[in-house]
C-alpha cells in the first residue's frame, strides 16, 4: 500500500481524526481533484462519498476558479509554498443546486512526494450577516425615500398655507369661510408636524455631546410644553438632591426631543391635569458609569400591548400622530449607548425610564454652574 492509500485507510489516525471532525473535510490533490470527503460533506451538502470523490474541488467551491488572484486557486496552492491558511466565507454548491455559505480554510499539505490540499468547512454566520446587511440596506433606502417625500410634501403644504393666507384676505367679511379656512390651516399644520416627525425618524443621528444636567433640561421642556399646550394645570416634581447624579455627556438638543416626546405623551390624558415626577440616580450600564432618569405620570397606565410595542415605529393608541415619538426617543438614547423602557409601576400611572452613560470629563465649579444655569443669549 503506497503512502497516499495508507493515509486514507480506515485504520489511519489521520483519517479517523478527519471522520470525527465536527467540520466537513475534503482532501484534494495538486490538480484540485477530490480524493477524500468525510461524512459531514454528505450531511451538509448532500453528496455521497462516491459522488464527490474524483470530482473537482472548484465544482464544490465555484468562487475559487472565479478569483482573479490565482494564488487562491486549488492547483496554484498546491504548487506554491504557503505558510498561512487561506480561505474565508465561501459559497458551496449543494447537490440539490442550492448554495450554502460556510467558512472555508484551505491548507496546503505535503505528504511525502504528494502535494495535497486540505479544505475544512465550518458553519458560518455570513448568511445571517448578509441578511442583516440586506435588511439594513433596505431600511436605509426606505428612510431616504421617506425623507425625500417628507421634504417635498412639506414644501407643498407650506404653499397650501400661503394660498390660505391669500384666500382669507378675500374672506375677511365672511365668518363662515374664515372658520373653514382656520380648520384647513389646523389640518395642514398637523400634517406638517407629522411630516417633520417622519423626517426626523428617517434622518441619521449625529451627536454633538456636551456635559448636561438632565433634570433641569426636562423641567425646561415641561415649561415649553405648558406654554404650547396651554396646560397650566399640569405639575412637575424633580426628585433627588441638587448633585451631579443627573449629569451626563449627551447631545442637549437630541435629549430635549426625548423629553418632549415623553412629556407630550404624558400630557395627552383624557382627564386633563397630570402630575409628573422626575427622579434621577447614578447607576452603571455595561460596566460604565451611567445616569438613570425615571419620568412617572399619574395618568393612564400603558395598555398591555403598548408595554410591548411602545417603541415600535408607527405604533400608536391615539387618534392622531404618527406613532414615531417614542421610537425616535429610543434611537436617540441608543445612539448614546443607553437603553430605554416603558412600564406600569405598582403605584399606578405610567413610567418611562432610560439609562445613558455619563462619560463626563472633570469640570471646575464655574463650568458646573454654567451648565446648571445657562446664560440666555
């Protein structure tokens, strides 16, 4: 029995090791002809030993013969001294004509006078990753389309509002027509707000971070919403000592939007007045120092479905709006490396909690004072 036959005999230690390998293993000669395949080749790809033995390795791995770099071809590998393993994610053609993506390692082996190629196939996540990348590319395309539509539709709505301005000059003596015009204006205004929200959702998030006290920022957004909604009966309480527990390095403008979305939802109560309590404390997230902010309102709790889907794009329980507010908030928080969740506390009402890394540099007393009490322009 020659050396090559001995290598693949049933008693050979090398063969036994290849047979028990958790991977699919193929051995080819210098010309790329397959000499041996273990049982996993049949289980994974559907080929019996008799079918694959004697066939060409590049028939199993079509990308090998398609590469411009011939140093990766089976024949060239056998003829060229190579110190490192070669390979990577590859398409394998299965017996039924389908394709499977696996990680392939091609190793040149010198067996006495015979040059061989060992091809080791292992399960690959590349197929999953390719699917995730494709899904991401589709989302990006949809986002660009939505952003473009929102921009163009916003321009059209603004032109419609300008036309209403002119029409109202002609309707100055007709109360009925003026009232209809005001209703149209309010509807157009709602549409403009919806398009702006869709545009913000579709736009990429870029951050400009500054050290920010989050509790006062939330309070200032609350005051703005009171003026906008004429909701002076609502009350807010900031719980916690006047310390740096709420200090984090975040994009101030982006977190204004987060607080706006959360508080706007809290304001939308069927029974009018709502009491809001904002608490803050230090915590950690993924072994990093962080800030936890809890915003509780004593209004209606979340519906059971809403607790699961609150941050899902376009999900809403309201008769108006796009259902993107909390989804935008989640994107902003996660862009900062944080997490956000909704819950119904035992005390009643509803609560939104988010945690963001602090990432705060060392600041002197004057800088801290400037953050807590920003100077008006």
